C-alpha cells in the first residue's frame, strides 16, 4: 500500500469556483482516508474527477506496465471545460507525507454540514460520531481525516441538497446516507445550515 499526494499541477483556463483551485493546492490519501491540509478547501467538482482512481492507485499494481492502463494515469482533470484543473497523482511511501490539518471556517447560512451520526459496525477507516465535513458553494472542507468511501457515498447528493427543493422531493425529507461498507455501516447526516 502506498499513499497518494494529489495536487493541482496546472489550470488550463480559469477556475470559477468560489475558492479557485491553484497550482500546488493538494491533499493526501492514506489508508483510504482523505486528509486536506489546513482543512481545505478543495473544489467538489475537481475532487470528484479524481476520486474513482484513488482506491486502485493506492495499491501496488501487480500487472506489468504494458498490461495495465492504470500505470500510465498520473493526471486527471476536472469536468469544467473552462477551468480544466489538472490534478497530478503522485505515489509516495506510506507515512512519508506530513500534513497539518486545521479548522473549518465558521458555518454560514446555506452551507451543508456532513457529520458522522453513528457507526453501526466496525469502521476500518476510524470514522467516529461527531467527525464532520463542511460544504460551502462548491468547496469542501475536512478538519480531520475522512473516509474516502463514506465521502463518495454522500458527494453526489450535495449539489442538489444545497438548493431549495420541492416539498415532495425525497431529498427535502431525508438527510441520512450510509457508507458502502456493510461491515462499517457508517451513517452520515447532512444538515443544511
């Protein structure tokens, strides 16, 4: 197992996020957990473009380089054709990257707070009740390491949940999401502030 340092290598346009991604902005992936230096922010849309690659890239690839495309992938880009934030994926020895976490900004009206409500099983990523993330605009803040898999379960819902929804929409009434690991059964609660 390796750890990954994911950083903005370049921006081939103009990142229009409320907190634009700039070269050097990055985050760590270690043991299936995301660690944002100083709590972030990281653009949700740019982040989602790289997330599917991370579980495989964290592991040692047994296939020969000529037999597996994943060896060749060390960059990915955000889906915004006007911004084109290019992430570089760098493998590093496990435990070699020092990252200082921080606190998230004070929540404001319209932000979403994602909190671990309960852990009904055994979470191998160490998620515990009370751990949080904050989603503001299109920026995600993590004040502590956060499970990559639990976060992936909730991320697709956040842009819709931050908007005014019709009362009959299920997202207007439901705010609990369960992580995909049936052994962990981490329940995340999304609250609109």
